[in-house]
């Protein structure tokens, strides 16, 4: 192999070891291993006929540069492990992959010369579309805009893309590859692209669409928010078929998706700017005389209707045309037996109805009342690489429910499923929708849309319908009576002096017929049985070591002791909205679970995100204005019941998992049960404080002993008869 001198090498054709790693899609150790094992000295010593790795032709000892063509020729000798052979039976090599990566790197470099990533992508896709539609042979059958873009395309882009089409043997694959470079090209097109995991899930749920041609009796695939076509091309068998209808308001994306469909040999493609344009006559509808009066001319419907609306920052629940409007539009376009799949922000499902329903709440209730929602899938958090603070859900819609599923909706928490099964969650979720159940009740369950009576839970009760907020249930596989009996036995062994008190706890199994009803905290707040105390934002400079005690995140997490941070009354006066707590209030921190604490003294100031709950009836009880039987709840039971596992599971949020206080629930207990539970929990707190003081005393003793021995002031003597 001829090695050129450094000055003879073209700078554009030189690659470093790091670039070889990226272009061949292997790890850096693999490239280093190739260079070491196939160095000239090693090859000559081995006496074999192996071709040595190319020598550097430039760079420095710390960053050598190699001739790209020489590297590609050497990589041609190395087949890719486990790769499928091509049509000729030849195995693809690392050389093929390296050349394709090198060619794409050349396209990326052209972006700066063309001064526009969008111009480069349009040129490239125009070349792919011409190749897919046979533009050289039938130019009269192509849109004039495509012909103009193809003729105006930069010659360097044309050459690189044609080589890519020839290498991949598919203009459609070449178009997909170019669009995959959007992020490297610093194009905004990458910002709204549907993540691959969501596209995979939607493809699985949609099922095969079949190879059909356009016509009045053929199923139509409708994408109401097409973007650059990620959802369409995720569908099985979409390539090469007709009857595709896409809606995209942005002219650039509309052009790109049209060219991409042409590159994949798709026929009868309709691209509209607005959904209203779907109501115009299509060619075959003009020849259809026996029209269905329920579906007049010009309203194309499909077996599959997709929508991943463009993201809008903020929660715009008062907008008349909110995100759930896309779900209504999808239902309107569904054929009997068809399926709609619409991605929506999670806040559209989690906002409560309130006394005056917002437009978002009205649309949500309309969808549920019409029984067109088959399933609600809460998608894993942080699934969008460019929307890390947003959370999304997928609505599975139907034109008409099967008899066994009428009046109920399957809720699926894919976020919880993804944490359990990892990257296989799309296939797992699809299986859950197929079977209607998951082995873990907290992951999926059917819920009734509406039920008779006000005490039973339904999706039309005005509260959040987000799966994480609804799927909390009893701990599975746990016998609470056996568990409490074991815990009592362990406590008696660990604390012998409490054995008699622990043994006297009167705990029995509740009879099956005495089922306990649950009520949301939001209901108690509306009824005035509880009062929510908001945390406040106070400048760090106003917090010192004197005045009223401040309770924030650090205190609730145990990072700081209660009482260390305080605020003077004169500084607190600058915050007129700030409130102080009273004896019996319950502190709550609902980030990444639920942490609670009872305020036994009062006079504290809460720092956001810490909140508080107050029981007005307990305040009257302390003042002697209410009898014990009039106190429906007490502080210690409230704190412990809020922190129970069934409420810990209700978290939502992409960046910080928070539990909505209003969505927590409480069992409805009799005043006698509440009073007994309060007495037991208060005594447990007292015993816990005693044990904690003993542990602190032992820690102090150990510390002083170690300090005295370390300084040489103390000596230890064995006691008489000691071991």
C-alpha cells in the first residue's frame, strides 16, 4: 500500500482516530486495538499476510491524521459482525459504514457554505424525491415546485446525495438519513421531531396498514400534525402505499414531508395546511354517487388518525382551541372500527374541573362522555430530548367501543412500566393494551367513565385523570394483619421495656363487609374540613438564627435540624402574604414521595415547596369549643395517612416528581377510630423521642471517649472479672 507524504494529502480527506471511531460507529478502544494489532511491526513479526493499518500522513504524535481513502480500503477487509448480507449475499463492512459517514460529514460541512441548514435539507430531499418518482423519465407528472427545487439544488449536494442513494439503494432511505442529520446541521427541524420511542409505540398500536392504493373504498392514514413525517414513517408498510393525508401548517415542513413521501414511492399523497382543507372534494369522491348521509362529501376519514401537535410552552387551559381539540378532530375523522392516537401534554388531563370548568376541562369531559377514549397512556418522563420540563400522555381513541369496554377507559402508567422493564416498555405497553391488564395493578387498570352515586370513583368526577394520580391502590401481595403482627413482635424484642405497651395494642382485621371509603384531600378542602397553607419564598438574606422557626425542604429532608433557621418578626413583616402555623398543623413536602411532620407548638413559617394542612375542627377542639366526637381527623393520623404508600405513588412531573396534595386520599374513619389512632401515634412519637435521646447520649459518650483517648488524657482499665 502506497503511503503519501503529509504534504500530498488533501486536508479534507484526513481523519483522526476519534473521527474513525465516530464514522465507523465503534468504540475508541476498538480503533486503538486495530491500530496496535495491525501495526506494520506486529504484522511482520507475525509472519502472516494481514494488511497493516495505514500509517499517519499528517497531524502530530498526540493527534495523528490518516488518509480517509486508505482507512476505508483497510476497513473494507473487516465485515461487520452479525450484519445481514445484502441481496448479492455480500456482508456489509466497516468500510461501507465509514464511507457513508464520511459522505454525511461532507454534507454537514456544506451547511456552512450554503448558509442555511434548511436550504441544504430541501436540496437533498428534492434529489431523493426525483429519484423516488422517476423524475428524469416522467417530469410532467411531478409538481412544479419539486422540479424547480431539484434544478436549483447545489451541485455538490446533488452529487453527495446521489452517491448516498446509490450506496443505500433506496431514495427513501437516503431521505431518512438526511433528515436524521437535522440536529448535527443545527436545524430547528429536530426540535419538534417525535421521539423514536413514542413513534415505536404508536406504530405498534396502529398495527400494519397494508399495501393499498388510493380510492374511495381504501383505508386512509391521516396525520393531523405531520411535521416531517416521523409518525407516518414509523407505521409498518407505509412506504410505497397510497391514501395518505397529512396536515402541516408550516410551508417548509409541508414541502419536506411531500418530498419524503415521494422518495418512498408513495402515491395519492395529500398535504394540507389546515384540517379544514380536508373537507374539500378528493378526486375519487367526485365519482362516488351513493354517499353515506352520515359522512357527506369532502370529509375524508381513516382507519388510523395520528397527531403529535406542536409543543406550546405553558399550560393554556383557558384557550378555546387547546391541545385536546386535536383529539376531537381525530375522533371526527375516524372510520368505524378505526383507531386514533394523539399525543397531548399531561396537564390537559391533570387539571381539576373546578366550579367553573375551563375550555380544556369541557373538551376532556366531552371526550369521556362520548365514550371515544379507549386508553390513556402516561408516557415516561423526559422522553422528549428538547422538552425536558414537559410531560406527555398518549390518548388511544375509538369511533365506537366494543360491548365489553363500553363506559370504561384503560389507564396505563408507562412511566412506571419503563422504570421496571427499561427500553422494552413500548412493546410491553402494547401488550397491556391488548390484554387489558398488567401484572402490577399500579401500572394499568380499567376505570369507569361514570357511576351512580357520589361516593364511587369515576373519570367524570372532575378530578385528574392522569394514570399516576388514579392508579394508586393497596400494596399487592401484602397481608397487613400479618405484617403488623410481625412488626409488633420485632418492636417488643428490640425494646423489652415497651413489650407490655406494644402487646396491649388492640389491632384486629377489618371485616370484609366493613369496607372503608376513601375521599380526596381536594374534597375535604372544598368542604372546609381542611385548609391548605402555602409555602412562601423568602430571601436567604432575611433568614437568620433568631425569631420564628422556618421550615423548608432542608428541614423536611433532614439536612438541617428543625429550629436552626429562623426569621425575625421585623423581616417577616416585609412578606404580608406569609402565614404562621398553629399547633396541630401538618407540614408536607411532596417532592419524590411524601414527607410529613406534625407541628406540636405552632408559630412556624413555611418555605416553598413545603406546604401545610390545618384541621379547623381540631383547632376548635383545642379551644374547648368542640366535642371529641366532632373532630373528624387529628394531626398525627393525618400526617401518617398522607404519607401512606398509596399516596406516595401518585407523583408526576418530568424534572421533579411531585404528588398533588389535592389528589391524595384519606380513609373515612369514625371519630372513635381517629381518636384511638391519634393516641397510639402520639405515644409512639413519645417513645421514639426517648429512644432518640438514648441514642444521642450513646453517640455523645462514644465521641467523648474517643476524643479523650486520642488526646492521651484517658486510659482504659479492664474491670475485675471482665473479659
